[in-house]
C-alpha cells in the first residue's frame, strides 16, 4: 500500500512478507527437529544428559580419552533380551575383581581385561575388592579367607598391572572407611601391603575413601596417610553410593586440604557418578528411587581425574529390598532408568523429555500448516505462492 492505493508494489510486498513468515516458521521447525535429533543421538533414554558445558571442575577440564567397557558386562547380555537396558549396556564401566577371581587366576583375569582395553585403545578401570571380612558381612560373606591369601591375590593383581600406566585402579571400596567396625584382622596392614605392591606398577591407584556423609575430611585424610596415599595417585569417593557430584567434589577438596596439613600435597581423586542422578538415598542397598548419573568422563589439569561409572548399574547391592545375592537384577535396572514394570523382550522406551520435544516439533509443523491454510486463502493462491517461493 503506497499513498493509500493498492498497486503492483503493495501486492509484491504482501507476497514477500508472506514468504518471509513462512520461511521463519519452516526454519523454526527444522531447528527444533535438528535439536531433537542431536539430543536423541547423544543421550540415550534413561541416562541423564551430560551438561552442555561441564567446564572447569576444581581446576580440571574434560578430556576425550575413551573409557573401556568389558564386553562380558552383565548389562550387555540383558540388553540383548530387552533393549531398554541399552543406556546402561552402552556406557563404559569398571570391572570388579572379587571372589570369582582367585589367587591362582587373578593375574590372567586382569591381564585378559587389560588386553581387551589395549586392543580397543581405551582406558580400563579395575576394582580390587577382596579384602577379608569384605563389607563387614553386611550383605553377604565374602573376601579372601585370610591375610596370606589376600596378599597372594594382590601380588597376582600387581603382576598383571605392571607397566599399564593407562589403567585406573580402585582399591577396596569401603575398606578404609570400615576400619575397626568388625573383626577384620590387620586390615590396616593389608591395605598398606596392597598399596606397596601396586604403587610400582605404574597404574593410577586410588584408595577408596568412602563419601561425604561417612567420615569427616580430617579423619579420612588421617586414614589415607596411614595406608600410604602419598605413594599412589590418590583416593576415590562415592563408590556404589548416590551423593551428588558437587557435594563429593567439595568433600574431596576438603580431604585434600586436610592431607596438605599432613604434608601430602598432590593427591588426586575420582568420583563414582553411576547412580547419583537423583542424589543421596535413605537406603543405600538397592534403593528404589535412585537414578543413573551423567556419562563417565576423564579430566586433567587439576586434582579431579575422572567422573566414572565404578558401580555397575543394574547389578544388585545384595540381598535387600528383594534383590538377589549377586548379579543382574532387572527391576533395579528399570528403576535406575526411570522405568516401571517387568522386562519385556523387544520393548523400547521413549523418555519424557524426548516426547516433550516431539510435541514442540509437532506444534511447529501444525502451526506452519495452519498458517498456510488460514481462512480466506484459496487453494490456487496457496499453490501459486508456494511455487513462487521455491524459485
């Protein structure tokens, strides 16, 4: 409209404006679809998506080194029967060496695992978990029968780890925190022996130090010093537990501060984030409200060396809340994924946030269609304007 009269210029401007609005709607719909596809590609159902920019954590930055996952993981076998377990099966996790690996076989057992990691050009995480009076018998009776058997077992593990500078080793979850809580022989001496045997191997050894809600930073720092944390890479936190990452980082830094008072100034740490997606739980044995944590990742540049999946999600914590003694427990795995019901072969879950984004896409597309077909616009005009737009 120029000077109050309709003419060729005003008609052209109206067509241009219509095309501009349609283009904006189309670009918006395409952008939403692209975002949806990107999120689906990087964050499988049930697993909390990684932060968009994890940034600096206690002076450490993420690295892109690949973590190794044992192809014999029980979650992988479960996912073959029920693909809802894929988010667990496809995430790199530690391998636990416990009573199934004896003093006679542990060198070969760990060696085979390290060989697989080497072939895959990935970083392996080994958990050594066989100290006598394991877990003080809370959920099951396990561990080496006596101190000598344990020392022989540790020697075999150390022989397998020799020269594997890329390997991460988590030494005896809960053992240091449970010091003196049950009849356990010379546990302090056994941990000292393990540290001395493993420190020359070159592997990065982390002595487990419990978590933020167990002992004060000063107390656990004193215990770490007594077993020789200055001889290895540092300590691990939150193994098989559920505390949020932020709180564990603060606790780790407090432990380091207390260690510095004892003359130990370069201890690093790793944190288990496998099941901390919903934060701390009242019951820590097969808790029904726990959820998967963020994907594991290695860090460098500061004291934090990694956020790892140390616990294998979906495997029972023991005979509690209906769980089996050991092994894979599908109900627990489904709850960690935020799913209910019994496992169903071939079932595929769609997480809520995916459905929400799908709704946004649908709304954008429907809005575009509605705009094109709004009242007063004839079919011949729609076709003609679309054809003009495509030229």
